[in-house]
């Protein structure tokens, strides 16, 4: 029996269609249930709290003592620690980590050129004046300084190298995967006892380009975003079921993607301008109290066992400055059921 070219083409297309259909069914078809034993935390940013006009120590105290959070992602912002070349100031970061440690909390400490919160790359002015090769050398020196300073601190449970280095966003150099590989390998050599992670977009990336360099991969999860291409209207990812991310990770293991966790789960509004300059009515369009409750429920059904939320500073700001306590109350209720 022989196949004509037309028959062979139909056979190949049928096989491809079957494979694609099977992958889509695996990613999107199913039923989610509550995940048992999830560890929840938050990203905390001292400069972002201050941008909102808050006392950052108060925000940290609310997180630790009022809500009862015990897991934090903190960034070593270079422009704050080393505003003058060679002069490093650890006091603020030491205090934050110490306060968390006093409550037996844990910290994932981020270090690198690109860290959470705008302007994304927290680079001092002196660093910006260097050539790219010199910038890389200084970045490696800074990673060494941070890890050496904190690797004896038991509150630190892991190192995050760079934040979403896959994306060319913010006041940052272009993505450089060879340099990311060098950074992660260098960090692992400085401290082989703790896992090395980096992060990537949960929705807009395959995770393959950065996942191969690390022990764990943090992903962001955004449920409502604003796309200027759609006329500044909100886009809701209603079509992604909670188990989508875990199943995507299972498929990604073929390409070397390691264990994943959620490093940034949206719990504040999406805005193309700073939140203090965004009308409250506009903020609530993308993060209403209903949306927040839905996000907490979604997180609890993802099948992922470590999830860090994004927006603790906004919860405090909405309550203490703007007079909307319901967001903080919802967070406190959620955490009270997880203790």
C-alpha cells in the first residue's frame, strides 16, 4: 500500500492537530479543587510603601502582626544600598530582615539588576555611566556583597536572581540570557545550601528561556490587566483555569523547567500610571473587593504549594489613607483561615 503526497500531508496534519488538541485539553479541561498545605506570602517593598506616602515600618508591622504573614519576598535595591560606588548601606534591609526573623518568618531575597517594582532596574546613577561590560562586573560584585552579607542569616531561605529578566521593560538593559546564566551560577557557588530562583510571566512566556538556569522558577499570575492596544480597557484572563499554570509546568519539564511557585499573584489594581495618581474608581475597575475575593479563591485552587501575593502596601494605603478597609479585612480573613 502506498501513500500519495496528498494523503501523507493529510496524515501529518491530522497528527499535528491531534497533538495540539491533546495539549489544549490538558491545559484547559478539568476541575479544580482546594489545594492542601499551601504556604502564602507577600512581596514587601519599602520604597513602594513610601511612594504611597506610608511609613514602611508600619506596613511591615501590619503584615507581620496584624495579618500574620510569615513568608516575604524582599529585594536588595542597589540604588538604596549603594548610591555611591563602593559605599554600601545595609541598615534598612538589615532591619526588615531582622523584624521578620524575630517572628520566625522567612525571606526570599532578590538581588541583581532588575528587581520588583518600578523603575524595575534600581540602578544608581554612577552605574548608569559605565559601559555595559563594566556594569556586568559591578553587578556580579554586588551579588557577591549581598549574598556574603546575608548567607549566615537563617531567615533567608533562598536567593532570587533578577526579576522577570525575560522582559525588556522599565529603565533596564536588554535581556541577556548568557549573563543571567553567569549570575545564577555565581550565586550558587557563593551559597550552594539555598535554592536559586528567578521569575517569569505566568501568562506571556513559555518559561523555557530562564527556567533552565535555576532550581526554582517563580511565575507571576495576573487576572486583570490593561492593554493599550485594546483602548486602555481591562482584559480579564477568565479563560485560564486555576490548574493551567501547574499543567503548563508539567509540560515544561520536558524542556528543563524546574519546580515552580507563584512569586507575584496580583492583589492590587493594574494601572499604567502610579496608583497615587490613579482615581480610586479606576483602580476598583481592575481590583474590586469581588475581584480580590475571587483571586484568593483562585490561588487556593491552583495546585501550587507556594504563593506570594502582590499588593500588601496597597491594602494598607486603601485602609489608612483612602478609607477603604474592606481590602485589608479580606486579606486578614483569608490569612486567618490558613494558620
